[in-house]
C-alpha cells in the first residue's frame, strides 16, 4: 500500500454539509505497526503462560524464597536467642538503622515516633509491664498482649526483624523524649552484666532453655 | 428518481442550551477539581464537614467532568452536526427538550446525592439506582430522537461522524445497563448483583469503555465534523476512517482488564486486556492522523485562528494519551504505575487536553454561528488557549513526576532486602511540592474556562433581537434507491487480465463495500452492536462461568451484620477513592501490607472495593493490625497517630448513630444475592448490637471514650478489623460452621 503519486489526494465524490473526503491510502507505517501489535503479543502469551516459573505468582514465590534464604543464613549463623546475642545486635549499625525504620512503620502508631508512648506504653522509661530484658521484649513483640491491643507480631513479621526490633527498643531506653507518657508497670533497673552472668550460670543446661531461631522462622 | 425539493430548518436553540450547560458544568467540574487537589496537599480544607471531604467530592468531580461537562458538550456538538450531516431537523423538539432537561436534572441529582454519601461505590458509576434508571430512560429518549432523525434524513450516506455517534449511543446504553445492575435495599442504597472478581471485571469493562465510548468515540465524531469545517479542508483519508472506526469499536471493548493487572483477576483476562490495549494503539492513532493531516494546506490558518489551535492541541493530546494508554497497559510498566498519580496524569491528559480543548475549540467556532454575531474577543480566546495549555502541562508533568516518584519509593528495598520506605506517609509527604504544582495547573485551566464564560456572555449580548432561521432545501430520500455497483477498480486500467478473485480482494481493500453500509443505518447499527457485544462476551462468559477463576476458600465467611453496615459507611465515605483493597503479588507489597490478595477472598463483596489509587495505604489486611482505640483516634484526627497524614478528619463518625433498624433489610438483600447468611437472616439487628457492645467495651478497656456502642465508628471499626483476616483463619468443624456462620468472627481481634 505504498503511497504513489497517482492516487494521492484524489477527492471522492462525497459531500456532507460542505465536508469532502480524500481517497488517500492508509499510511504504510500505520499498517505495519498495526500488524506488529497484532502478531507480537501471542508470543508474549505463549512465553508467560506457557511454562512453570514465568507467571506473576511463580515469580513472586521465587523472590520470597530468595529473601527467606538470605535471612535464614543470617539466623543460623547467629545461634540461640540470649540477652547476649540481642545486646550484640545493638552495636550493628545497619541492623539498628533497619530496626529504627521498622519501629516507625510498625510500632510508632501506638508507641509514638520515638517510643514516648501513645495508645501503648512509653518505651523510653524505666518502667516495664511485661519485663524489661531484651529477651522479655522479644517475647512480648512475638506473642503480643491481645487483651490490650498489642498484636502478636510473630505472625506478621519475620524472626530476623523481630530480633532487631527487640534489640532496638533496648537502645531507646532512657532517651527521655518530650511529651512522654506517664510510667506504667514495674520499675526495672536494666543491668546487662548481671543478666549475662545469670545466663552464663544457666548455660550448662543448654539447649533446653533456648530457642532455635531457624525453627521459629517457618 | 423524483427530485421534489423539501424545505426544512435546523433546531439551533437546543444546541445553544447544551452549550450553556457545557460551560456552566465545566466551570463547576474544574472548580471542584481544584478544591480536591488542594485537599490532598492541605487536608485542613476538608474542614471536618462530611459533605466537603475528599472521598465524597472526588466522585462529584469525576461525574461532573465526564457526564456534565463532556456529556453536554457531546450533545451540543451532536445536535448541531447531525442535523446538518443528515439534512434533517431533529425528529422531535419534545424529545430534544426531554433529553436536555432530563440530563440536567440527573446532574443536579448527582450533585446533591454524591456529597451526601449516597453512592453505589463503583468508580464513575457511583450514582444510585433511581438516578441510574433515569439515565437509562433519558438515554433512550436521546436514542429515539437521534435514530428517527437518521430515518428522516435527506442525505443518503452517513458521514463518519455519524458512525461514531451511532457507536456511542448503542455502546453507552449497553455498558450503563449491565454494569449498574443492582438490588435496592432502600431508595438510596443498593448492592451490585456482581461480587468480587466478577464485579471488578464488569466495573472495568464499563469504566474503560466509558472512556472509549463517552470520551473518545463521540469526540472523534465531533472532530470529524468541526475540524474540516473550521479548517475548510477535506478529510485526509476516507479509507482510514473506515478502518480505524471498525477496529476501534471492536478492539476497545476487550481492553478493560488492563486496569486490573496483578490483581485477583485471572491472569488470562489481564493478558487479553494488555494485548488488545497494544492493538488499540494504531486504531486510535488513525483518528489522530486523520485529524492532523486534514490540516495539510491549512497550517497557516492555525497561527491566526484560536479554534484551530484548540483542535490541534486536542488531537495532539489524543495521540499522546492513546500512546500512553497502551504503554501503561504493559504489565511490567503497570506494576510501577498502578495505584500512583501516573494514572491521574494519563486521564487528565485525555480529559483536559483532548475532551476539554476539543470542546473549547468547538464552542468558539459555534458561538458566532449560534449567536449570529462575531465572537466578542478573539484575543481573549487566544489567552484562554495559552493559559489552558500551560495549565495542562503543569498538571500532567507534576503528576508524572509524583506517580513515578511514589511508585519507585513503594518498591525500593535497602541492601538487607527490607523496604526502604516502610512508612507509607513518607512517600506521601514527598509528593507535596508536586501536588501544589498541580493546584496551580488547575487554577490556570479554570482561569481559561472563565475567559470562555466572559467571551460567551459578551458574544451572546451582541446577538440579534431575533435569530434568523435559514430555510434549506433538499430532495427526500428515494426509498427504492440501489447502490450503484462499484466500477472504479484500478485493476481495470491495467491491460493484463485478473481473475475474479483479484477484483474481490481489491474491492475489499479499497473498502468499496462500506459505501453500501453507509446508506443502510439499521444494518450499520446492528453491526456496531454485534462488534461490541461479541467482543464483550468473549471475556464476560469465561469470567462468570469458569469456576477455577475464583477458587473457593473455605475460611472466607460473610460479613457479620455490623461489619456489613460498617462496609456501607466505608463506601458512603468514599474510602475507596484513596485506599485500595488489593495487594499485588510483589514482595514490596506483601512486606508492607501482608499476603497478596486471593480471588476467593472477595466472593461476598457486593460491590468490590479494590480501588484504583493509593493516596493512603492498602487496607485489605488492615484487620487486626491496630487496636480498636487506634482507629477511633485515627478517624477523629489522623495526624494525631500518623503525623503528616493527608487523610480528612471524620469526627461525625463518633457522633452519628448506627441505624440498626436498617441492618436486617440489608442482610436480606445480600442473602437474596446468594450470600449464605444463616442465623443473621432472623436476628441481624441483635447480632449487630451484641458485636457493637463488645467493640465499645474493648475501646473503653484500651482507655478510649465510653458510649460509642451505637455510633457509626464502631460499625466501621468492626468492618476494618475484619478486613483480610479470613484467609488464615482456621476452618471450623462442619456442624458448627453451618449453625453459626458469622457469630464467631468477633472473638479473635
């Protein structure tokens, strides 16, 4: 359908309220692209609907597994959950930066942007309702306090994230932000060395007292 | 052939009426658009007044822009051009007036009911059932008037503009009726007969084709009349008209599912939607080519004639948007663009640029003819053109930037594989400068429209005392006419002999067969209807009949009566305008919101509430995410719990009483639609009161205000806390489940 000089701009004998029409051919590029758009997509369909691993869900599952593998490796390298391991996290800057963001997105709506307390209790003071050790905090986050509206985050977050968060909550202790909520629970004087000594004394009983993080991650 | 001449006149009064309505509702639509644009950047403008909140005004804006502004513009142009193209006065003045006043009453009903929260909750089809019926009736009046005018015509063949009008009238009727099917629970409340995946499919079959057959085909028809008239040039290619008309009508219908990529809609439908969207590119561009190339030899006029300037920019925007559309329908592009302002940029390129500017050009061309005097100020029209163009560009560019920015932020991970912006509001705050640029763009566009108002008024003031009504003459159609055989094959000029088949192929290629159809409006209309219906059924039938599209999830149960009522509040407040309920299978989404959405989760959702834009976060799995008290405080003052949030305040939810008396009827209607309600069929109200008391008690326990049990907020919380929680709920033993299908749901959160 090439444009040739002969039938270019030949007027048809159509006339509607003064409007006329040319008998021009369809532009070649227009026809070509139209055909390409018709022909090309079946190949796309055959590819994406034609085999395992290519659908949106398959790709999603693969991406989740890849991420899970990465987390599992970290967790296995970490060993059992003790006050010592969690306290160790507090010196890992990358982990704490990530946890700080998690705190903002998951915790701040109830505990305030800086842990000053809101619907939920103040996390920056010396008073704890469900225990002030890092392992206590870990347990509270994991199991929640359903009667008070604190969710069981163990069902909603990966274990690695919960561990980092538990350690992070320990770091804002004593921050004394403005507009802090009044204390709730029992006063608790956090003494890491004493807890570590206690853990060391209990160590021979291992592994009965500790949890296997890999098992908990499933 | 008897050539007795008949005398006739044209009804321009009805055109003047529709023009006036176009201009008035245009200003209203643009103004409401600016208000809601400011609300997104400065939520205080919601002012704590229910009927002024974004969720209720946004449907008012879209309905006003599409059905009031564009609708009246279409009617004005169609009534003006059809009479002249058919050489016949409109069939019935009474029907014309019934169409005009009926349509304006519908608009007024919409303008009252939408801010009051009376809505069916389906985008661009929000109007409740009594108004839906009125729309159908007025549309029939319009159709009868139009087709009878065609029947009475004195022009044998239908011009391409009329083809597009026919496609518009037939298809809009089909779309409107089948998408709006619902069962009323009261005068102002109904439930869509479709649920979940099927409702989503029908809604976007409608929504996409409202764009196609309300904002595209009628405007192409207008373009085919007003552009060659204003430029005084022949249309570039008749053959292109034929091909792009039929391909557009057939292909457009299939493309709806591209609005639902990566959702719970079955993948085959989404892929079909993408394919047909890509195929749609050239048929759309056929219109643009025919428009722009019609101006060959008249480009010098564009520089001095504002009407042509408007047309050129309109057609250019049409070309841009119909390229952007197929681009956005590609799944991997859509993964980024969906739920963002990129979509908003896309539709405003179409509505402001294509529909708006084509309408303005048409109006400036019509005013001197309708008011029978010269246009008051060509300079002011020039001003309108330039300020409007700058306005559109500011609008679109800022929304492109906002959409791509937010889309990328949602998807960003840090090195440890965690979301880089886990806090949703962070991605909202980043958009604020762009939102203010949009406001500025909108104000410039409105300023242009106000210049149009002044120009129209002043032109009208200079009208003659009495309008002249020229009398035209033409012979009546000879009903025994036979289309002459097409003898003009170029093959004949060639000395070589061709087989018969060659002539047939040549005749088909030159579209010579089409000329006969153009003389047979009934045949033509039937073929349009067939094209549209066949294309629709190809997707509708499998969507409804193939069971595996929506695998049953045993743990998914109907909403409790209170939750159902809360859901109605969610719909009435227009929450779906800012919150999706559809998590796509990307880790960036499942990390943020929870498990991706499964088709079986929505089987009791009449109507579906998947949403199309995330101004706020997805809510599909918000159930159990926050304590009840959090929701109370969040609804009262969102910024108290989420600093920087742009959500409106909803203080009246803590004050308005739940209408317990209405709940039983609503449950009954749901049961009629096939929702297995069991016990709730007899004691919905008691169940609702019990559940409300429980939630209210929990709020008090968490330290919140007392006496909320009878307030709407508790019903809404009941619904929100239920959302998305069924998926992983353990299935109860058979016997219990049958006896008590809904009562157990409140226990878990």
